[in-house]
């Protein structure tokens, strides 16, 4: 037996050693030491929970001993940090491979002990103020290292490293992944979810006495664990989505996204939060749950609003896009994709959220921004799809959004009449070059006179990282088309008549929600599928050319309503409807002078689409025309064509000057029979890919490196998986 395996076996034996790491059972025979090799460790699982009902007595010294052994195991497993990212996939970590294999007789009780210790931990305890200052908590260090060891063990699926059947026997399956995927009892799901949400929400707990409640700091490891369990156990993910506690996952994630948006050292935290929301947004239940009113009192640095969790999500995303660190720009596609996925189910948006959405469109549709990158126009397509989904499927309850669209109708007319001639394109780009020097210190949010920019009471502004903060580098952010595949929310055989509401339709089946992992299909095959040759009940569309596929039903819409394809000039404004922009275009979009090629991910996106680096990108008239003619403006233009004259007339006839009266009129209005045929709802579901696997592995080990500086086991060693930078 190799020395490494002997060491792992000895350490695992010690983790179930009576009177050292576990309490000794009652012995009827003579009081002799037990042979560790003969102990049934399943009887000594550390904590009650999944697969174990008995609650062992809590001995602080046992926790200390367990913690030290787990730290030693974690140090052994850190071989991954000393390999380049490209080599990790093909060269499995043999330490973890043995630890999670059937050769380790303690694999099952170890997995169960680690899982139960984490999910059963309650840092608040009985809720006595300042109890964490009066008593030493021996359990928190154990929970932290147990969670780190658990996510490291779940990170290596050795079957994926097998290149052919002949070598499969060399890579045994990971029993930790196997055990996690087989959990199925609802009481076990409830135990895991409640434990996870309790710990994730812990930093958000507000008390009348400052610092009176203990707060844990391992939320990054918790999010990685949540991603792993959703990835390996789809039944758990669907349990979360049908549970009201899914919002207990959403709110703390949004809190951390908002709080970390300006901190370069926490860019990875923002990424993982967005990835989790992208995964959840692919399911209908998530969008429906967002309609629950938001009544929590979590102090976030966002405008005060009264509305739903959907409003909270949109407002936080707007804050990230407009005031976040520039390294978050590769996430813009992901953020808007999440809103697109949930938009058909949003029954009512507040005025604040509606204004934020229109502001994003106003910023992203500025000509110089559209022309400055081969992929910037994708963001406009996403936003237009959001508006179309809400108008077609949730018009009745969204008078705030309709009113905001009417007020900002000039933005849509400007898009429809976007110049395509070479001279105008060059003039727009020269305007960008003039703006760049003056915007290096300017925040977009500081330029916006929004409807309500007063922050919530008790909130503190997001702050950049302190100088000297250590930061681990990240792998390139995967492109959105590599992370998602598009799927119809309803079968193609469904009736073409307008549905009453997507929220009244049945949810997608579990079979359809598990994604097809084939990524090697040719574009021609995918095109055939999009034309109806896909098996009934599911239609997968190639998302690589997202804007080109944005409007699979647009031509059909045009045939049904020819008038909707005609672009009318902006109607004359009335005093009661402000059709002019509330911000100068150059000011509104000043922050967006940074090209979206500022990261490796953006670079790969642009170069894959055009074949040239973004820095050498030269827009042409043909290129602008190619995507401009596919802008899904028919529905919105038809809405404006019908409603603007009506609103102007009622303002003149009744002398209305109060927007509340206009909102009442819009609430009782209808567009039944006046809009184009509703387009099919297309959901972009997360698609497992090597890019996100590599990203998570790099991020996970970076977090573990930075969280284990005492003792500095890995400090100043030749780490190759990532780079340690001092900000």
C-alpha cells in the first residue's frame, strides 16, 4: 500500500477513535482498548441528520481533535493547487481519489458526518446576547473545515477523466458524489435546506444590540456546496424550487452580490451568486416564487421600494451593472439572461424596477456603445425580450412598466432608426473616444436622476477592497452561450392562441428540465431542430448566435400584423408624459466606455463571433444592418401605436397632470387582439460545461487558500492553479 493511502487510512481511523474524536459506547466486557480496525464507524457518526437519527453528546475536545485531523487531510488534498488548471482534469488527485473510494471503509460515515455537522450547526444557539463572547464555540472551526473538505471531495468526478473504456477501472467512482446524488427523502432535503439557509442568512441577522449575535464568515464555501448539491442531485434542486424557502436562498445571495459589487477581492463571490441564480432561473417555479411581496428588513444599499422579490432582483442587478467593479462586465449577459428567464412569470413590477430596466436599455442602446464591440448589441436583445415577455404574458398587472415604456418611447424609436451608414458609425465611435478620459472616475449611478435613489435605512455603501488585501486569480468566465441551452417552456404542439398566463400552465417535467449534455451538434442540425424537427415536448435552440435566434417567431408575428413592422416617428409629447430622456445620452452611458473585452471571457466572446480581437474591431454598415433588422420591436411598437394616442387624448380631455391617474387608466386598459401573436417562451437553462467546472475549481481552492492563513500552510509555495495578488 502506498504511503499516502496508509496515511489517509490512519487519519480516517482516528476520526472515529473512541474517547479521542467520538464518545465511547457502553461496553459490557472488560475495560480494554478497542481495536480501531474492528470498529463499525457507522455507529459513531458525529451528528444526527441524514441517515442517522441518534444525536451524540457534544464534547468540545473531540471537536478540536476532529478539526486538526481534517486540516491535515485538507493539506494532503491540496495537491490540486500545484497543478495548472488544464492538467487537473486529466490528472486526478490521488489523495481525494482514495479518500472517496470504496477502499476507504469509512467513506459513508465520513460523508454523513461532514454533511450533518455542517447542516446541523446553529451559530446563534439559544439566542442569548453576546453568548459567543462568554463561551468558546468549539463547533464553528470544525464546521468550517468540514465544509471545505466536503466541497473539495465533491469537486472531483473521476469518471469524467476517463478517456476510454479500457482505462475506466483505473478511476473508481467518487462515493461522496454517489451518496449525495442518492439522497431522496423529503425530511433529509428539509434538514439540508434549513441548515443551509440558516447559515447563509446568519450574516444578515439584525439585532438591536450591535455585535450581540455571532456571525459566521464561510458563506462562499456554503454557496459552492449549494451549487454542488444542485448539480449532483436534481431532486434536491426541484425540492428547493417548490419550497417557499427558495426565497431564503435568494435574498442572502442578492445581499452578498450587492455588498461585494465594488470589491475586486470579492469578484468571485459575485460570480458564484450569479451562476446559482442562472441555474435556478431555468425553472418556472423560481419565476413564480419571485412574485411574493418583499417585506424583509435587510439593509442594502439600494433605493427604497415597495414590491416583490422580483423587484429586489432587478434593482440589485441594475446596481451591479451600473456601479459594480469593471471585472464584472463579463457577467452582464448572465444577469440579463436571468431576468429574461423569469420575465414571463412576473405579475407586477414596481415603478422603481421598471425605471431601472428602461435605464439599462437607454444606456446599452446608445449608438457608440452598440458599435464599439461585436457583442454589445446582445444586451439590447435581452432587454427587448424581457419587455416582450412581460407585455405578451403579464400585461394586466404591469401598468408601471407600460407607463415607463410610454414615457421612454423615444429610446425605442431611436433603436428602430439606428443609423447604419459608415459616416454616422464613425462619428459615434469618435464620440466614445472623447468620453473615455472623463469617465474613469465617474459612476453611472451618480449621473442618474432615478425615481428614488434614497438608500434603505441602516445600509452602508459598497466599498472597494482595502489596499494590501490578498486576492486569488480566477479562471476566465465562461461565455453565456457555453453555459446555457435554450428550451421552450411549452411543447411546440401547444395551441397558438394566446395563453392566459404562463403562471397557469403546468411546470416542465423533470425529464425536460435535465439538460441534454451534447455540445458537439452542428449548427445545421440545431437549425433543423428549431424548425420543428426536435422530438415533441422539447425544442433546443443553438444559443451561440443568441441575437440571431432571439426572434424565432418574429417573422410569423410580422405576417400576422403587418402594421406592427412599420416604424412610426416619435409622437409629439404632451406636458403630462415626458417623452424626452431624463438624462443626456452621453451622461447616461458614460460608464460604459469600458469595452467588454476587459477580461479573457469577453475577449473570447468577441473573437469567436468575429474572428478578430475586440481591440481591432471595426463595425461595418452590413454588420449593423444584419442585427438591426432582427430587433424584436414589433410588440413594443404596436403597444406604443395603440396606447400613446389614447393616453395623450385622456390627458388633454381631462387635463390630467398626475401620473397616478394615467396609471389607473393603463390598469384598466387591454391590448387583447391588438398585439402580434405571442411568441413562444424560451428559457435559457444552465448547461454543464468544462468552463464552469474549471472556474469553480479555481475559485474554490482560492477561497480555501485565503481562508487558511493560520497556520500559513501554503504561504509562499509554488501554487500553479491560480495566482495570489495583493490589491
